[in-house]
C-alpha cells in the first residue's frame, strides 16, 4: 500500500503550511488568541479562497469533493502551527452533519455559505453533567405549527461564541434524537475562553425557533458516524502538534548548554528524545489508519477509538517530556512548547478521553474471536 502523498496533496500541504507560517509565529499567535474573537478572519478568508473550507463537501454541495486524506493533510498543518481557526468546529463537524442528514434544499442553502467563509457553524451537542458518548439529550424539541421549538442547555459548544448558525441535537417529540438548525440570534450565549486558547460557549435555548434538519427520525447513528470522522481530524491535528513539539525539544537540546556542553551530549536526554520520536510515529500510524478507514467504508466508532487511544497516549508522553526537557522555560506563556502541550491535552479530552475510548472498545469485545493484550 502506498502511503505517500500525491503531487496534488503535497501541493495542498505546502500551500497551507506557507499560509499559516506567514500568518503565525509564536508572538503573533499570542496576540491573536488574546483578541475577543480568538482567531483571524483574514486567515479564515484566505483558507476559503484556497478551497480548504470546501474540501470535505461534494461539488453538488458547493465544495471541492476531496477525500479524507486532504482533510488530514490540512488538519496536521493546523496542529503544526497551532492555528486557532475553527476548521473542525465551524466547518467539518457541523457541516458534515448537514451534508449527511440535511435535505437537498438545506444543503444548497447553507453549505455554499459555509464554503465561502461567510457563515460560521457550531455543533451544540454536549450537555452539562454528561460524559461522552452521550446516549440521549435533555434538550427537548416540541412542535410549533409547521416548525419546532427547542428548550434546554448545551455546554460546552466549541466556538459557539462566534457561530452564526447552530446545529443542535435534541430529543424529538416522538422519541429519539434529531438535529435542528437554530439561528444564533435567538439563543442566549455565555462565551468563555478555554485553557488552550480556544473559545467556547454555554448556550441556552428557551423555546428557540428551530428548523428540523432532514427528517423527523432518530439520527443518533449519523451523529456517531460524523463524530467518528471528526476523531480522525483530531488525530491528524495532534500529530502535527506532536511533531512540532518534538522539533522544538530536539532543537533546544542541540543549543542549550549545561556544564559547558550542549544537552544533546547527555545520553539519557537523547534516549528520551528518541522515545518521543517512537511515540510520534505510533501516533502517525494510527492517524493514517483512521483516515484510511474513512476512504474504505462508513466511519466506525471502534476504529476511531483505537486511533484516539494511542494518539492520546503518545500526546501525553510527548507533551510531558517536552516540558520536562525544556525545564522552567517550558511552562512559560512566551515559549511555544507549553501551548502545544495545552492543545494536546485539550484534544485528549475532546469526544472522550482514554477511559471512554477503552470503554467503547471493551464493550465490543464480544464481536471478536481472539483478543490479544
């Protein structure tokens, strides 16, 4: 099997890498994430012009019609530069749900605006006091003439603070979980900043007018499939962040001197750096596995959990070692390695941590004839 990128995929990687490198160095990124929005609309517009926002959508829906590999390539560059633009939260996940569940009219109305960068989406799914994966929803939808109204609270909603349109999961009047489109103008939002510099919001629905996305049927399977696809994107972003954290660490070992010699002369430190590289390659392999699975069949939550479990373990190892080998400077705000570790930690707890993914896998042990530990 050929794991090399095609010429077109390599050009996409290089173009996105150049754009993000011009837009963000550690100092300029700190200035951007300290703004009220937390990311750069000019960079967002350039990503739209390059077609990046339309990679995951079909040409019929106004997109490029590219495959999962192209998305993986872009997400890895997002992670490498710690770019704060909400590609996953505002496009890939909620837009993917619209493409998967929505009617032709809804896709034609919403997705071209998303691809152009003029409409920001957010997926309001998690609720206070619940753990991943959610098995139901305390947010309820009731009929109101030809439409619906939604009542309840969603939190956290990643980048829900700046969204124009919300994709909301709620319990249908007849039972089951449905998806709805809700304008951000008719809800109450409480924005906040997360510890890794991203943005989120608590969103309250008090009889908010809502449009049913697709049909009035239980779409729990479609939600699980789209989240499994999003897990592959998180794996790719993690790999990019880990690769840069390792690069920063090895460069530091080559230049920082102690007792008159560079730290790279100490065998123990070089062995620890080599172990970080092993963890990175394990994570990269699982990220490729998760992405490759999307090209062959529908997203499988078990495949996603296998990948996330190893990627999460690698991320924790690399992040902790990067901090330790940098010493005191590694935890300062001014130095970038602490921000890579913070982002890797946040990703590890997005859509389930290690315990939750182990639970997903152990629940499916009965499907296998042989299990090796």
